[in-house]
């Protein structure tokens, strides 16, 4: 027996309700079957990282400062002769000189003539003094006999004293001219390095004109600018390491600390003695007037350190990622301090027993799941597969 359903005889609203109910039933069945699959899955690791724990150690205490390199002392070498012509200049900028070395020579012609004239004046005064002495001696012999008046005797004795005074004056004039002759040679007042040369051959200079300037004994100093708050941490003898703008590294120690603080900048100068410059024709890589950075060694103190790779900088802050036992990471903000090599001091925000991510930390986000692999990579290379 066959039954036939005539859809044309069923009203349209009834067909629409039937189709809508079937669709809802299918959606409900699909949702109930997919729900258990979701609850049973686990999150895939986002990255493979290495982990470590913070280390307790000792880090050096250093105070950084900026400043300038300067000469320990400058020696100004000037002309003591007046109106003489420079005949020879024997040194140049950068030359190393010794105490008493001739730096320049003035033309001595006019001074030699003055010396000769002074010598003649001395000879003349000596003759006059001898004649006056003889006359005074005769006057003294006649004084007891009464053959000469007292007035004549007094005049002859006075003439003797006057001649002696003229002789001393002539000798003093000769000494002055001989000193001028000595000043025709400009001598180095101390050992050092020539930093400025103003002497020019042929120039006629006056007394007091600066001809050369020396860096005394080739010694330099670093004038570090230290804030008044940090000034109390420094003392005489504190060692420092200085890096010049040229890259030269110098060692030194504090010679003295300025007794005053600049009221404008609130900084004080700390004078650090540096090693003498090499005895060569050049000043080396550390030059007076050059900017330099440096650090004062203030001892050491304990610190909690982590590898530099574990510290991630984001948005102006520093973070580390702690790894929980379920391999899920959490981001924690920390405060960092000193840096020595690959180690960074953590001053706040991290405990010593925490496990943190190191390699790969820069690619993590808060809440990621990671895979831990602390085994070092094997250096052995696998053997190539045999070919048939």
C-alpha cells in the first residue's frame, strides 16, 4: 500500500515552523558535541626559553663623573730683555724640554757693546779710585805734621770715598749689562712639554712678552665635576679610571677636592692626578682641554644580579618574566642598578628564589606558556647518512 503526501495541501506557516525547529535542533547538537573537545585541549607553548635564578654577589661601587683634562701646572716663559731681536728659536710646540735648556736666542750685538762700555767704565773708576786713595794716604801722613790744612785733608779723604763709590757703581752697571747678555738666551724654567710658542725669528719684543708656555713635568690632571650630594663620598687618594674623548684610558687618583661649590651648577671640581705624558715629540692621545668621562672606585657591595638578556625594556620600564611551575610566564616590573659585563643588578621587584626567563624573554608576553630547555646545544655534528 503506498501513501503519498501532498505538500500542496499543507499550509505554508506550518512548513516554515517545521524547518526552523529542525535548524535549531541541529545547532544545539553541534554545540553539545564541540564543548567537551574544547575543555580537554591544552595551550601550545609560545616559545622555547632558558631559565635561571638571580645570583647573590658583590659588585663594585663606582661614581661616574664628567670633566676636562688640563695641565697640572703651566709655566709661562717670557722675555726679560727689552727691545732685542729674536735671532733663533730652537724648540717648537710638542717638544719635550729639560730644565735650563735654551729655547730661543736674542741677537746679542747691542748688549755686547753695552757690556764693553760698562767694563771700560769699571776700569776708569778703578784708576780714579787708586789715584784718590794715594792722595788720601799722603794727606793722612801730613795730618800729624801740620803741612796741610784740615780743609785740604778733608777734601782728599772725601775724594777717596767718592772714587770708591763710583767704582762700585761702575761694577754694578757692568753686572746689569752682563745680566742682559745672559737674558739673550731664553731658558726653560722647568722640565716639561712646549704647549704654546709665540716666539718668531726677527721679532723685536719687549720685556715681559710671553714667548713659550710649558706643561710642567708633562703632568696632566682631570678636573671632574661632582655634585655636592656626591662630594662627601670622595677623599684624597681615591682611585679613578678616565676615558678621554679620543678613547685613551688613563688611571689616576684624587689629589685634592675644591673647597667651594659653584652656586650656579651646584657642582665642585675634583682634581685627579694622571700619569705623566710620554717623553716624546707629541703629547699623546690625552690632551689638555679634552673632554673625558671617568669613574671613581668606591669599593664594593652585595647585589642581586640577573643576566642582562633577562631584563626587557618596554615603554620606559624594565621587566622580567617569572616562570611558574606550569610553565606559564608572568611579567613583573623591576628596578635595575649597576651593570657589570653581562650582569645587571636588580634593586627592587624580584626575589632571590624566583625563576626567570633568559633567552627569548624579549619575545614573551604576560600569560604566555613556554617550553623550557636549559640544556646547552651539542657541539658535535651528526654524521652524514650513508648512501647506497
